[in-house]
C-alpha cells in the first residue's frame, strides 16, 4: 500500500471515532434525581423550579444556584454553569442537563418551557358545546 492510501484510511478511521464519540456524548437520556445519583454520566432531569427557595448568582464562579423538584417530587440543589436562563421565573417546566456531583446536580445547560400565549383554559371550547 502506498502512503496516500494509508493516510486516507487513518483519516477515515479518525472521523468515524470522532463521530461515534460525539454521538455518545449528545445522546443524553432523561431520568429523575434518584437515578441520576446512581449513574456516573451526563443526564437530563425534568422538573419544576422551587420558587420559594433562594436562588443566587455567584459572580466569582459564574454559576447560578437554584432548587428544583423532579417529576417524583424529589428536591435537589442545582448549580448551573453560567447565568440565569431566559424566562426562568415564568417557566412551567425546567430541563437540567448535567450530572450528579458532591451532593448536588451540576448542570451545564438548563432549558425552560414557558406557558404559550396561544393556549387557553378550555372555556371557549366548553361554551361551544
């Protein structure tokens, strides 16, 4: 085999390995806080912000700290790398992506689901029936 063919094979193998690693990292499954404590990998936890608990932003570490409760009503302290997400106060649901660490959930991304201005309370449908 000549040098060009070997170089081509090496480049193709490197691209395949890189693609597989990227896919594995981006494939993050949903679970609750209890299960997130048991596994040592990046996960997504869906829940609600606990609005009566204190939130704070630490400018020194550039981390936003808040409390959320998952779908099984387990409350957990969440430390997010970065500032408070947009629409955080009006969010109906929160998805925190990260991993459990040192007694808290360390998130590197938080997604917020806000109430839609197009959703009604159903009274218009009930009146027409």
